[in-house]
C-alpha cells in the first residue's frame, strides 16, 4: 500500500471512535477513548495528530513535553496500511513540530520484541539508552528506552529531510 494522498491533522474528539478502533487492533494494553480525550483536551504540552488516507483514519501519534524534553506517548498505524511510510510521516510531523517549538530531545518506550518500531525509531536517530524491566504488564515484556537528541541540530534536520525526500520519491513512483 502506498500513501500518496496522506493527510495529517490535529486529533479531535470526532476522530476518537476511529482512533480507538486502530488502538484496539494494535495494542495488548489499549488506551481508552477517555484517555485519548483527556490527552487532546490538554493544551500547551500535548501534540496529537491523526493520519487520513482516502478519508480513512489509518494512524495516529501522540507527544507530550516538559520543558525541552518530549515523550512520544503513542504511535499506531492500522495493519492494512503498514509499510507505506505512514508511521514515518507521523514521526516526521511530530519531531518537526517539536524541533520548531524549541524542544531539544525526545524519548519513548518500545517493547523489546517490537523490532519493527525500533527500526523505525532508529532511522529517526533514536538510540537505545536503557531498559525498564517487565514494563508491560500483559506479558511482563521489557521496555527499551530510546532517546533522540538535538532535534533542531543540522544533523537531525537533514536526517528528517532525507527521510521526507525518500518518502516523496516513493509516492511519486507509485
Ligand atoms: C511501528 C509502526 C507505527 C510503523 O508504522 P508504518 O506505517 O508501517 O511505518 P513505515 O511504513 O514508515 O515504516 C515501516 C517499514 O516500511 C518501510 N517503508 C516505509 N515507507 C515505504 C514505502 N513507501 N514503500 C515501501 N516500504 C516502505 C520502511 O522501510 C520500514 O521497513 P522496516 O520494517 O524494514 O524498517 C506500525 O507497525 C504499528 O503501528 N505497529 C504497532 C504499534 C506500535 O508498535 N507502535 C509503536 C509503539 S512504541
């Protein structure tokens, strides 16, 4: 699947039924609709976006921050849409926003067994810096703690520009 006509916009209350469907499809410990609502109801330290492909909500990303440190709280792409660059575009959008807002570094937790997501994050400069043992209570899986540093640096800007250009190239060749 390709996503040439992907649109990313702010997550709103009206999106939450579809967001919840994607979350239930993906997560063994799904966020409730109420939690998403609480998150998007906060202003000033939250950034939540949804991705639409041909009018269908196919993914979302959430980010919070304290001072100049951000935390990716959630990221999901509906399975039928995996591999089309939607996760990458959502990350590009959120990290680009963070960089422009003066946020310096960004962290996240990812399941130790979730190599797909870890590869995605590594392409964006995230490095593994530690482990939270048995962090996920459904199966006691460890969480890998990853950080991306200096989001506004030339190095990170050009990394993101390279990813964006590659995605653009993929879209055009479809
Ligand atoms: C992790 C996740 C968000 C990735 O979303 P995605 O939309 O599939 O991500 P992308 O398409 O940008 O990148 C994934 C793969 O597709 C490939 N890809 C990206 N764009 C592509 C394109 N246009 N054509 C072909 N392949 C492409 C990438 O190279 C990447 O390959 P890899 O798996 O070998 O690293 C998604 O798998 C998901 O929702 N997983 C479950 C929830 C989850 O793990 N969330 C993260 C929790 S920390």
